[in-house]
C-alpha cells in the first residue's frame, strides 16, 4: 500500500483552482514536489496533511482519509512553510507540548524532546524563548517537532527556506537519511540543484496540475520536444564533428577548436551513445569527457514549466 | 480521574491556561477586573474622610456588582479570551501544528475552551471577593459573616454568566472573522437596547437571566424596571446552562468542519 | 546608425510631492475598506439615527401645534452628534476602520517597508488618519449637514440660520473634533499591539471601561462626577461648547482640556511606536 494516494483530486478556493484532477501515488523514500509559485504544492501538502478537504476526488494517507483524522495524524510529521510559534515559549516546552498531544506522558515527552533537540543541534538553546532564535534555529525547531514522535510520513514544505549554506546542507543530509531509513518523505522546494542532492524522484507541478512524476532521467527521456544536448571534450573536435554529421538522429552540431569541445543535439541519446563508442574505436578518436548539460532537474523544470 | 487529567484535552487545557496566565494581556485584563476594587477603595477613602456617601458598604458592593462587574467586566473578559481561542492560534501560525496532531478537533477545542474559561474565572472571582472585603469589611466581621452567603451566590452567578458569555464568544470567534465587533454589538448594543423594548425581547439576552439571579434584594426593584419581571432561579440557571452548553457545542461543531488554508499560497 | 541604449538610466522626471504619497497610502486603505460589505452595512446602520431625526424634523414642521416639544433648534444637532457617540456608532466605525490599521502593518512587517520609502512618520500617520477621519465624518458631519439641508428645505424661511448663524460651523467643528479624537485614540491603541483583535478589545476597554467608571462615580457623588472621566462622556460633554449652549458647570472646558491632552498623548504614543519600528529587530 502506498503511503499517500490521490485519485482525481481537485481543490477550489472559491473560483480559483488550486489543484486540478491530480492522480498521485507516493511510497517510501524521498519524493520532491517541484513547481513555480502558485503551482499547487502547498495545497497538495495541506490536503495530504489533513488541513484541507478536496473539492472532488479522494485523498488517502495510509489508506485513510486524513482530514481531521487523529489516527492518520499519529503517523504524520509536518514541517509547515509558515513560521509560527506561540509567544514566550521555549523550544523544549513547545516540542514537549506537541509530544503530549501524541499521548506521551510528561516525563517521556521531556526525554524525547531533549533527544530530538540534541539531534537537530538545538540542545544548547532548548530553554530559551523561541523568539530569540535565529531563522535557521526556528527552521530546525520546526523539524524537531515534526520528527520527535518518529512519524512514518514526513512532509516538509520549503524546509530549506531561510537556511544558510551549512544549514541547507545539514537539512538535505538529514532528509536523505530519514528517507533511507524506509520512511516516506515528501519535500516541497524551489531550490532545484539542492533537491537533486536529496532525491531523483520528483513530482513536477504547474498551474494545479501534475506535469510529470517519477525519476528525473526517465522524465527527461520522455521530453521529445527538446532534443538532448551532449557535450564531448576531444583534442580533435573538427574531425569528430565531421564524423558525427553522418549520424542519423543528430539535429545540430557545433564545435570549438579552442575549447576542444563538440556540442550536439540528438533526439535518440541512447542510440547515439552506442554509435559514439563504435566510432571512437574504429576511427581512433579520443574522447576525454562526455556530459549531458540538460539531463538534469533544471532542464526538466524549464522544459515542462516554462512556456 | 487520572485518565481524564492525562487526556489530550486536559493537556491542551493546561497548556492554554498556563500560557495565558503569564501573558502581558492577562496583566492588562487583571487590571481591568480590578476596576470594581478600585471603586471600592475610592468609596472607602471617601467614607473615611467624611464625605457623604449614599451607600452602606454592602450596598456599594451590590451596586458595583450589578452595574460594573456583571454587565461590563464579565462579558469583556469572555470577549477578550474566548473570541480569540482559534483566531489567536491562526494569527500566531500555530494552528497547522495543532490540527495535524492525533487529537480530535472536539478535544482540541474543548481543551482550549476549558483552559480559557478556567482562566477567566480565576481572574474574575478574586476581584469580586476583594471588592467585597474592601467594601464590607470595615463594617465589621458580623456584617461580613452575614453577607458572605450573598458573596458565595454572586460567585456562582459569575461562573454561570462567564460560562454563557464565553460560549457565545467562542462560537463567534470560531465562526466569524471579526468576532469582536459582533460581540460588542451583542453585549453593548443588543443587550442595552433590549432594556427599552418591552415583552419577550428581553428574554433573548444573557443579562436578563444573570440579573435575575443576583441575590441583592436592594436592587431588585431597580433591576425589574430595566429587565422586567424576574424569571425563577431554576429557569434562569437552566437557561444560562443551556446557553453555555449549546454555544460551546456550536463552537466545537464549527471548528470541526473548518479548513485551514494558511497564509501562504504556493 | 546608433544602437539604442537599453542599459539602466536614472529617472530624470519630476517626482510627485509628499501630499500625493500620503494620498496613495490613504486611498489604498480607503478602497480596501469600501470593498468590505460589512463596513458598508455598518456605515448605513450608523445613518439610522439621522433618518429618525429627519422624521422628527418632518413631524415638527408638519404638525408644530400637535408636538410643541419637538422644537427644532441647534440643540437637535448637538443631541444628534453626541448620540452618535453615546450610541456607540462612532466607536464601532472607528473600531472597524482603525483597530487593525497600524497593528496589521506591525504584524506583517509592512510598516518597515512603508518607512523605507520616501515617507516620513508624519506622512504615514496622516495617511492612516485620513481614511479613519473620512469614515467618522461620514457618520457625523455628513448626516449632520444632510439634516440641516433637509430642515432648510422644509422651511419657508431660514429662521434657524438667522437665529443660529454659527450652526453649520458648529456642526463642522464638532464633527472634526470627534473624528480627530477617536481617530487618534484608536490609532494609538492599534500601534500598541500586533493583533487587530487585541487592539479592538483594548479600545473597547478604554472607551467603555472609562464610561462604566464614570457611571459608578456619578452614583457615588450624587451626579457630580466630571464627565472627562469617560472617553465617551468627555466627547458628549464638549458638545455644548461647540454649539454655544450654556453649560451647567465648567466641566465642558475640563473635558476639552482632557481630550486635547489625550490626543497629544495619542500622537506621542504613535510616534514612539513608529520610531521603535525603525530599529532593526
């Protein structure tokens, strides 16, 4: 059973369409939710976390409707995008209180809170009011309250926002580790190159619809409208370029003798790689490096989202 | 009993009570509830310096209770705290944390309402008792002793009244975006206007039943002029309890169905 | 043929002056208020006493012998305007239009953005005051003048104006005084909180709490307590001064002084709060 299932889910805010007939299934590991502002990411997160009801369709988390459902909430941890803490409360008190809502006694809540705050490196400031925390500390506190009860599904809405580079790195490592433990993690972010460090499984959204979901490379392969770009480093770019001209499936070639590079576009990347290998052997052409500048998340995002 | 106190609703109630108790806004409200005590002090000073005063100590306490404590202080307390039960969490941005916990919406709101109500009573009753002692004690211990049952009844009426107002404002706070305005119109508009409208209309106010329960015989003539004939104590208590229970239940119902779209869209 | 320069160029035109900036802020707030149906309903409801007074004027004109006690003189306008306060209509309008005015900006961080523009603190304050003044004047000055025009329209001669030539000025002055007073009071309280709701309750506590205190003081002192103990009482008490009517005691002047001091204190509180927001937090 998937952790999260959405079946033809739509959600309106008055006349504004937040989500449009979304079908989605999420299992264990880290899944990244990507899309520009207004794509519907936060709406989807609120539906999955049980804060909103769908206008139509079904949302199932661990097989149940998550809206106002304590039994689903017991297995859920949410790191919301908004910053919100009660005034004049210490970090530990806040985590303790939320743990007590999970049914833990006061002693166990206290111990769990201390342990979790140590895990997110807030142990030295646990007794200080949250209002004195820096932005990064608050983000870590949000994470602490979400994981203190060891949820099976962790949802993070823009967890990297406001973090410095070190903090972002730590958060990414932490998210990956949580996913590697077999838990389900759904993370929404705008920072593409950092999402790539977290996972290759993405759900790409725009204007309330899911444009693509799955592995980044698989998605890239399916985008026929944009041929793949391949960049080759070779000491003989002119000769290589001349040889490649005869290849079927090549849309364009450019080369630079100064940079010792050949760059081409092809709609059949797999076939091209095979032919290149044969060419290099038969014609004794040296290729130092081969890269694909657009076989990445940014390219997928750009090709699918931008008009 | 232990199971109740360890229940999640009790956890929420305790958290709500503790966090509100030591907040700056409670300091402000506590000073408001001291209005009647301040008046009692002024009364005592006036009597002590030989100024002509038209009341006995207990008479003064009766008037203050009937004209300041119950019609103004009690509803303002309830409006201040109960209307913000959900709104404050939404404004602080803490609502997503609460509604995504394994606690039913009923328990969550019941806990918050219980904590808030307990705090309102904890703020109001000491003011009432203090006002009584400041006003009546100089008349002698015998006077205090003989009037003490009245104070106890006043305290009971206060709890009923605060519970009724609290329920109304909790429901308004859950159902409306601007509960303060509607609450003010109800307390100081509708309830005030109802004194001028004869007949059944007066029965559609909380003040009508509260005033009828006040055990201050000296005021009943004046109060009857304003509020019409008193209903029986049993009827008044039943109506106030019903108002309290029904409005709290409506608040819970409204909250159970509410969705929270948050402040940021993406 | 020269290529067109598309690089950055400084604006070399004329920038608009301070009044236009103030108006931009005020207009923004006014439009957002006017879009709210509840506000429009409240404004309409606040005109009901004016319609009742209009009926009174009509009856007094049509049946002067039958209702000799409904004489129309300047005390009608004094009573009407002061009752707009004592019936809490002005308070409700000020509450709705102003309680969240500065509090919301403090909460959202918009205040820092406003003050980072070429907008002084005074510009900001005036921009915040204007919509509130307009709202209060809409339920005091406008109905007051409308009643005056209605009365004059029903009159064969304008004896009221010949007997009370200062009446229009009195209506204007008293309305402006009330508007300025309640505007500054509610904005001062709004500046003390980051929550619209708490600011509203705070304003109500001040207005109605002081009035309850005044009521109790009246009882204790056999009706001798000064009206300036109450925010509402003071604003009703000064009406006699504006309309040139005899006051029973000197408390009207006392109320005027107290109201002035409160307005100055209100400006001081707002200025202090606006200053503190300029320091990085």
